[in-house]
C-alpha cells in the first residue's frame, strides 16, 4: 500500500525497537523470566502439596489469587472500553493511545484467568466448566463472559493492526526485518492494499466492534462483580456492586494505560508522539473516573455504616479499625480518590510525571481495594469462627501466593515487552496526514 | 527391609482374612510370647415378643463392659432351649447382630407348657477366648391380640382384645403404634378391661404411604407374665404421600436454569457472536479482494 | 516411624487381621506412612489405646490412631445418589435445651466419614446473641436448605439438591472453586487443603460416592451429608445416635415423625409445642434443620465448658 513520508519517518523512529533486541532488554527479559521461574516452582509446590501451601483456609477460601484476578481482568476491561470510546467518539488525540489501550486489554486478559486457575483446587477438571456447565452459576457467567470478551478484544486490537501490518509488510527497506517477520506481517496483513472497498470494509468492522465492545465490557465487568454480589455475605451482597466494578475496572485500566504511556515515552523517547497534552487529557479522564469512583465508594460505605446492620457493621468495623484493616482502607481511599483528584485540580501539578505518579498510586490503591473487598468479608462469616488455629481466623498470604502474584505481574510485563518488539506502540497508519 | 516384609505379610493376611480362608486360631497361634488379651465377662439377657398366630421371637442380648460401658457384642453364637421341669430341648442357634442381639423365631403352639400354661426358655452363649460364657432364661404365658379397626364418621379407633388362651387378660397397659422409617411412633395408649378389651382412638391426620396405608400395631410391653405381645393391621387411614421422584423444577438451585435466564443468555450470545461473525466475514472479504490474482 | 509403633502395628494386625475393616485401616496407614506429613504426625505417637470390637465379635486393643469406623452400606448408582430416596423429605430438629457440648456428635461424625481430628463437619458453637442474653451451645450440621445458596452458585453441578431434601457433593465432579464455601452463610463447608489427605483404604464395606461422602478427594469441597447411606438402610445418622443427651431428632417430614433414638415424636407437634424455629430465617435459605429454643435446660452452660480440654476451651473463651 501507499506509505506517506510521514509514516516512513515514524517507522524509522521505531525500526530499532522492532529490529534488534538490545542487551538492556535482554537483561530485563531475563529478570522477568527469573521471577516467572520462581513462580513456577511455587506452582509446582502447590500442585504437589495441595493448597495447604497457600494462606487460604476454610474461612478465607479466596485470597491473593482472586485479588489479582479481579485486578488484571479489571485493567483489561478498562483498556478495552477506553479504546472503544476513543474510537467511537473520534477523539482527536487518540492516535498514540489506541494501540496501548488495546494491547493493555489483551495482555491483561491473558494474565487474569491464570489466577482463577491457580485458585481452583482441581484444575485437572477445568474442562468440567464447559461439559457440565450450570447456567445459574456466576462462575459460568464469568467463564462465558471472559472467553467471549477475550475473542472480542483480540479481534478489536487486530482490526486496528491490519493497516499497520500492511505498512510493515511494504516497508521492507525501512525496517530491514528478517524473512520470517516479513512473512508473518504479510500473513497478518490479509492482502490489505488500502483500496476504497477494503478501507470501507475495515472501517465498518472497526465501528461495529467498538460499538459492541462498550456494552459488552459493561456486562462482563458487572458479571465479575456478581461473583461477590450474588452471595449472602456482608460487604459483597450489594446492589451497586455491578456499576461499582464497571467504574473501578475502567478507572484502574485507564491508570495502567497512563503507566504504559509513560514507560514507553521514557524508554523509546516518544515525547513527539505521547506529548504532555496526552497525559493531561488522560489525567482529565482519571479525574472524572476518580470522582465517580469516590462517589460510589462513599455511597457504598455510607449506606452500610448508616444502616448498621449487624454483619455489615462487623465488616465495616474491621475496615475502619486501625488495628485491623483501617490503615489499608485509608491508604486505598487516599491513593484512589484524593491524590488523583488533587493532582488534576491544580494546573501546576498536571505534569506527565505527577499524573503518572498519581496513576501509579491509584493502581496500587485499587489493588489494595480489591484485597479489602475479598479478605475482610471472608474473615467475617455470619456464625462466630470459634477456632483456635490462627491461619483459620486471619488470612495471611504465603510466599507461594506472593511468588505467583509477582510471576503474574512479570508475565504481564514480559508479554508487553515482547509485543512491543512485534508491533509499533503507536498506530502508524493513523498518521497519514501531516503529523500534528 | 523389615517394614516391607511386614507390609507384604499383612497384605496377605488381609487378603486371606477377607476371603474368610484364615481361621482365627491360625492367627492366634502365630503369636509368639505376646500377652493374651484378658477374657472379658459377658452378660446375657433374654426377652420374648409374641406375635400374631403364636409366632415367638426370642431375643438374646449379649453384652460386655468395654471401656466402662455395656456394649452389645456382635457375631456371637447363641443357642436357644425350651425347658420344662424335667427336660431341656435345643431349639436352634442364632448369631448376634451388630447391637449384640440374637433373634430366634419359633411358634408358641409347639412349645411345651407346665401346669400353669407357662413356657420356659433358656439362651446360652458358650464363651470364646475373648469372652466368658453367659446365659439367661425367661418364663411366660402365651398371649395374643385380636385387633379390630373401627371407622365411625370421620374418626378412627382400634379395638383390641388381649387373650391368654381362652382367658382374657385384664388391667394391662397397651399402646398403639404406627410403623415409621426409623422407630415406631406411639399414637395412643389404654388399659384392658376385665374382658381383655381396650378401645384406643387413632389420629386422622397421619401421613401414610402413596395409597395412604398405615401399618398399625398394638403392643403390650415387657409384662412379667407375657413378655412383649404384638399384633398388627394395615389400614388406609393415612393421608397419601406421593413416593414419586419429582422432576427437578426450573430454579436457581436445580440443574435446570429458569427460562428467562436461558433466553437472556442466548440473546446476549447471539448478539455478540453475531457481531464477531460479521466482522470475520468482512475480514475474509478484505483478504479476498486483495488477492494478487483478483486485484 | 519409631520401632515401638511398628510393633504395635504388627500386634494389632495379628490380633485383628480377620476383622477386614480394621486390618484394612492399618494397611491404609502403612500405605500412607510414606506421605504422612503434618497431618499424621500429631496423633501418631501418643500411644493411647482403646479396646474395640471387630465385626465378628473379637475384642482387640489398638492404638487410637488406627480406630476407624465402618458401616456396611448398600451400593447405589450415580443416578440414585443424585435423585434421592423416593418419597422422603428429611428433616432434623435440634433441641438446644439438651446440649451440654459433650461433642460425641463431632467424634462420631469424624469416625463415620474418616475425617482427621481437626476437621469438623458437625460443629458446636457457643452462642450469645446479645450482651444480656444467656449463652447456649449451638450444634450445627449442614442445614440442607430448600433454597440452597451453595447449590445455586455451583458451576458444574457438583453439589446438588435431591428430591429427599438432602444437599450432597459429588467429589468426582467438584472442581474446587470454593464458590459454594463463600456462598454458604453458615460456614458449613470444608475444603481438602492437603494433597496427601488421600482416600482411606478401609472401605471394603463402604461404597464410595456422594451418599457416603467418601473417598475424600484432595482439592475438593466436603460437608455434612446427613449420612444418606445409613438412612437408606433405615438407620439414624451417626451424630444422632451418638448424642448422649438426645439433642438431635432426625426423621422424614413426609411421615411427620422425628426420632432421637430414644423418643419418636410427631415433627409438627414438636415444633408447635416447643416453638421450633429455623436459624437465620430472614436469609431465605429455607433450612431443613429446626431448632428448639434453650428453655428449661437440662444442663448449665458452664458444665459443657468446664469438661473441655484446654485447647478446645480456648475457642469459647471470648463468649463466656
């Protein structure tokens, strides 16, 4: 296809990243692999010895694994819906962000389900979820939702890659890639030659996909919350859990996109593509989502506290008590609500670095928040625990769970590192007119 | 290794033991200087249930004090005898069940009586290495119930007559039971008059089987003269309760999902996957159009 | 393994080998001795012995750890185990006025289902509903709810509700997602955390399957099952018959009769006379277990506490 001067210039910027594997990235990948290997060893122990090696016991039957599961799936949903909205509303500054948002969605969606598998006692029977599925179970909803969503997310990202694959294919001279890479791009480019009809077909597909992606993400992240919402447990059995999770998912996803933007801008020197303006706009999105998230949080806990039903109170007492989860609850709310809003409230603070810092604290705070949703409720059964074994009363994650958690994060980073070697981190084909 | 030998040996013993090929004594002989388990004293008691048509159930309970509690001893052989002043006739043998009760069934009509129309029985457990022997006896007069089921308007009652031979048995407390899954339910009681008769009201609100049948029996419990006397009758006096296995309804807790849920699921799936199919189709079109031969 | 425990085992084997069940229990132990990790170590070398009977009437003295309890049960098909016993609707009534925390139900249940000492399907809580209210012992089985939150959430139909009212678990189907454990508001369910917590080998007369809740599969969920394999033979669940105070009444609601082994009563009458209630009725789970309020109690609460070993006392110290 025809490649503009502008696009060739961009490709030249990215060619080194696509072509060579620097020592620095070698060390980085090696480090990630090491973390993953430790995780694999932990997994081996868990398989051989059983779930006894985790901190989970009969009261707290879900722990870090479920926390990470919600965290990553939430990020994925956030990336997907943001990409869908940016495209559908033709947001003018979307060009360098679309690809990052899409990749975030796909990569996180690959990590999240790993954690649900780790949490399952018999993953040798995982296929029962399909052959013996009971439609009434929220877990079945989730299995269907996540697999359907994953196919959609891959398709969605691919639709925005086809033109780029065609450009890579036709820029042999600029990129100078090995033959197998050329072959791969040729295959993935689907004979795209940017004819009027091809362009129309692709544009229609993109619009259609973005259109279905948005309601789908709302449904699937609600389904995620319903694993908790459908039970009769204090702190979970809440009607706002659906929208609360939808918002939290988009919020944390947006935060991770900012972190990815900042990281690539730093490493690849993409100041010309990911400008201060992009960070500011993303910051405004964070501000809006953060306010909404703060509103939901306030509404959820105010209702529980004011009504002060017995079991609601027991969970809330633990969340408010500094000797239990009080400090973490405070930290989570300051990081996720106060700091992002403060940073965006003052013009002077709206710098890429500070916005990224706020996003980082927010993403961490959101992880803590998921922990505070899962664990304190499970530590508060309706009947008194009356057990003398400390591990049955209080959950504390073991090194096995932490090792697998870090392995999950390392896998996320590894996938992102590798995928950035395969495709440009900005959508080259969108830069066909003069670079703004 | 010693341990592996023990494992092999014990497997063998287990196998033989399970097949019943290895007598107890053989294993006992194998003991080399192991201390003997002390013989425990057993205790026997004998009771008797008289049923319709002279059927007699002799029940011998063999117990021993184990860990300070009297426990029935299962698997022991008990011999039953009928005795008179001059003779002792063996009736047969029975083995105790898991509660330690050996039941032997015979018929009162064939039993010898003394001058007072009394029968005498005797049960004996010989003893084995573990338990000492024990025995017990019982003397009783034959007795039987005649049951008549009375239905008046909407109320039910059972009229029972307790007779010992031709003699009515007066002033005995009798009870009415209904057979239930685990233990019988007592539904009424009364006392026999000088004619040996008692009329006991029967409840009208008891659930029965699928046809409403109830197995009703009258019982004189453990009397000094007659032992336990029982007689039963089956009447359709109960409220019928279906014993059909119902199909699981469409519910959240059943294997069958509610219809609206199935419908919602299908609509969502068709919508989303429909979009995917359309898009994949379009991508094939893109690919086809770009084929070198075609373009 | 120490030398002494080896000889003990051999003695025991010789004396009791004919008793298939006991010998098999020991073999199970021998077979598992390679993998007896944290779980087995606690009870192993205590040297406590008890006298007990083999099914054919021999008295043997064995170490407590070998003590396994076996019932001869009928074999049922997978389909029967899922449908339930025709025409029955099982129900339990627990008389709070009679419980003095003797804990015989717990140990009987542990024997019946080959549970380790630290796993209790039946539990006894010490309840005190508000500061001024009197504390009372609260035995808790599975409630076998008619609207069971655990069954609702099971993704693979591993836990199911039968026609006869029982909620059972098929441990060959369970994937161990533990969703049912979070869904049960009564903390009824337990999980097999240890991989080596393998099936007991002494099942010569026990038919594995959901009705017996054996064998225990690692990585799956299990719970109180109301002993349907016993009930099928017209025998009471072991917790019911083990209770020295007749706390548990069990029966068929269709027959309107419950029994604690001593007395057999009409279920509807008992509930009416003694103001029976279901625990946490407001949750809408419709339990099949009813409680009789602790009025005119047979024992002072303290008696059930004072008799306890220290480590069990520890559980209740916050309440008393």
